[in-house]
C-alpha cells in the first residue's frame, strides 16, 4: 500500500522549505554584507580625504611659520627690532675682541709635513 503525505516524517516534509529558507538567508546575508562593506569603504574614503585635507592645512601652516621664523631671524629684521627690544646691544668695540694666534704646526716626519702643507701627492714609502 502506498503511503500518503500524512505518514511522512517531519524532516522529509520540511526539507525543501528548510533548503529554500537557507538559500534565501545566504543570498540575503551576502547582500547585507556587500552593502555594509561598501558603506565601510565609503566611510574610510571620507576619513582619508578629511585627513589629507588636514595634512595639507598643517603643511601650509608649517611653511608659513617657517617663513615667518626665517624673517624674524634675519639680521636685517633683528637690527630693525633692536631699539624696540631695549637689550642694550650695539656694535662690538675693537677692544672687546680677542684675537688668538694660530698655533704653529709641528711636523714629526715627512708625511706630517706633507699634510701640513696640504700636499695631495701620495708617497709610496712606508
């Protein structure tokens, strides 16, 4: 006698429905994952762009400050600001300068003499 559907086990009856549900869940999960990944890529792209703009601003500001520092350190600007700073600085008097004589070069042998004379010839003697 042929058995009807009423006597089939639950696994056999719900098998195709379970397979269809799993297939839909897989496709839906893949779609949600794809959309999430694309939104993350978009957000990271925005953050990178924002940080590149900030970096460009900081580089511009750094260059501007370096130029300003160079101007402030220039002798021309220092001379101009000298009366405003009231540091009591002025030209150096000749009596304030100490001149030290260059020590004489003492050569022990021929090679030291050659070095002292700045001779560039190479000697072959040991």
